[in-house]
């Protein structure tokens, strides 16, 4: 099974332990599913974790470890051309990743934009809690 964890889910996994995002991240590390990412997402992750408000909650070394893990252990795809599909243009690369990888699910906390879509082609768009049910 292939899942994409939105950057907000990855950040949440580092900020708060024993939550659905953290449990999903640990499940990936335990080999329960294949995590899909891209260089675009890794760059977004690095950018977000450099914000002062986030650096106060996540140590830079911990963020760096996650980037290294994602780059070496996840399936890194080239999403190709990014189409304007999401109401939030900054989310379009995630939908392009889903399309390029034929991911089973895109996991996000973005209720207003991504979750409202419900699906993109073959990829379901789910909350972290719903994704835990999916992989159980």
C-alpha cells in the first residue's frame, strides 16, 4: 500500500507523540506501508521547519533526520507537471505526487481544501485517523 503524508502530517508527527500522525509515521518506519514523497515535498518540509515558530517545537537535528529518512527510505517520485486542481495552489504538488505514484491515499489535516476533494483519481484523501483504519 502506498501513502502520501502531507507535510502538515509529518510536522505533527514530530511535534506530538502518540497521536495519529506520529502513529502513521512509526507504522511507515516499521514497514507497514510504502511512503511516497518528492523533492518538492522535502523542500517544503525544510522550509516549514526553518520557521521560528516551528523551530521552537522541533529541534533542527530532528527535522534533518526526518528529511534524511524520507530521502533514503521513502519512494521518491517526480510528480511531473503540476496541474491547478486544489483550491489551495500550494497543495497541487501533492495531488501530482498522488497521480504519479498511484498512491492509495493522501493523508492530510487540510480540511478546507484537500479533504474537501475526497479523492483525486485513484487516490483517496483521508485524515490521519482514517488512514490508521485503512492500514489496520
